[in-house]
C-alpha cells in the first residue's frame, strides 16, 4: 500500500467529519413562539386563561418554559426563576398547594 492510498481515506473521512460538524452547527433548532404551545398543550393555556392572574396578562409560556425537550433537559422552571422576594416563595413543595398555571386558585 502506498502512502497516497493511505492518506486519501483519512483525508476523506476528515473532510466528511468537518462538513458534518459545521452543517449541524449551522442548522439551528426551530424557535418556538407562545402560539406554538397550544398546538400540543391544550389544557394549560385554557387553565391560564381561566385563572392565570399575572400568568395570563404579564408573562407567556416562553417566559417560564425557556426550553423544550429534547433540546432542554427540563422545561419546568425553578421557583426561584421568577419568585424570590417574599418569604412565602421560599417554602418547599409549592406545587402541593398551587397549580403553576392557576396560582391563585
């Protein structure tokens, strides 16, 4: 086997890897908007509309759920992401009393 015949497959494989890497880097994941959420999640937007308080009027789905699986490990926000000022917000297990989509109910 000559040196050229050994180098050519290595260069071809290297070029393929580089093209694949850069192509996947350039192809961005689709950006979701708040209007996309209701296409799959029917219950939560209806709950928010019925009794969402500030969750309906001042923030939207994307404000709390910054990512979406599989691109995001967890799309459930931490309590500290929005609520931190009052002592009440430091209590553990807030979801045992509050539905995050109807917080005052």
